[in-house]
């Protein structure tokens, strides 16, 4: 199963959960899907997500999209399933598929995987192609696998990593820009929502992040200063601490440190760690320096095999 912001050149729609992109025709499979097809994978469908990968509005509810409605946590239906790769985590947890793909900018694989009791891997930025993936920011976006076990997730990761000339982060070349869609710009998406979205939902969830992003012109000093602060936090904070203390991994509950990984392009993996009194799963996350993916996988696999806490939902 694929998060519905990962393009496929077939009868499946790629909409990011928005009716604005319904029946759009993409020019080709996304880079990761192209690799999966060559490996013999069967694409069963697109998974629900928080609309526009939870970057349309700061008021969005996790797992909701206009096209798909609400994605429910498979263990406790009333609980927040977290986002935005919500459906990608839930469909694996509910045993609907063996593995799935999600995308993460800041916590969007780690968080829903943690609350669905499955394994989610956020690879080092640059390991997986974003060509054909509806973007938020090229500084942080990455595609990653979700599975019920570390082994399953790693098998999928093995197939999607590698060089892709259509993604400037894996090759210094022109960034892939989807064509044949009626939505050509962020302004088009804003206008579509204003003209076609359910007025009640548009009032409830809004699209303030869309609007603020459209107002932003680059380069500007505010953006440059923000990026410099993020680089300083990453390099002088996390990287320096890890290196000075000769650490293999950072350990954190659930997704509480996923933003550190996001702003620095660092890898992370979350695995099932237990259940709260209501039966809701929670995970434990390991993060590390760029290129430490293999070491993090070894650590997570060892703990998974030692504890084996995951159990399927009863619903």
C-alpha cells in the first residue's frame, strides 16, 4: 500500500487526499514505485493520509482528508491515529497488507507507526527518491517503509533506496516536477479549496499554512536565518553531542524526538514497545547520525526479537 502522495502511472489516483487532484494523470511512476515494480511488488492501492500530508492547515485532524474521510486507529477507534502517513501504518497494523510506504517531513512515519504498533523507518535524507512524491520541503521530505517486523520493513527499504536522476538530492540534476495535472501551483490548490471544498470542513480545518507559504518569497532574511538556526541546532547540538560521547543512537519514546531527525535529515526507526491501559500501542524510537541506518536497524531488530511485544488488534 502507498501513501496517497506517492504517484503511480496506473488506474490509481494520486491526490494527497484532496479532490483538487482527483483524476489527475501523472506522467510516470514515482521513483520508489518504479523500483518496487521492477522488484515484483504488487501495488494494492493508496492509503488514507492527513490531507496534503498535514501541511494544508495547522488545524487539521490527524488522518482526515476530504477524499478519504477519517483513518481510525485499529486498536482504539476513538484514539488519535497520528499523522500524516496514517493509513500507511494502520493498514499494516490491521493485517490488510504486508508492508506499505509512507513519507516523513517531521514525524509522519514515526508517529503513526508508534501508535499503530508497527515498525516505521525514516531513512537518511537522500537514500530514497522523492521524484513523483507530492512535496512539502526538499530539505526534509523522505520516503520510508512500514512493516509489522523490522525484517519486513528492511526488505522493503532495500528495494527503494538508491540513485534516481529525477531527484536532485540523489543526483545534482533538475528536480522532478509532475505535469498533466490541473493543479500547477500552490495558488491553484488554494483557489480550488476555496471554490470546491466542503465549507464546513474548510472553516474547521482551514488552509493557513498554504496561504502563508504562498505569501513567502525566497530568498529572504527570515527564511535564511531560520535555516541557519536549524543547521546550528543540528550540527552544534545533536551531531556534536553524539560524536563527543561516541554514541550509536538516540533513544526516545514514541515520536517525541522526530523533529530533531527531520530538521537535520537524520535517520530514525520506531518499533512497538507496549500498550497503554486503553490498549493503544506506543513505540520506542532510535535515531542517529546520517548514514547510521544500518546500525539503527540492528539495534531495533535486537530489541524487537528480545521483546516481541506486538500483537494484532482485536477489532
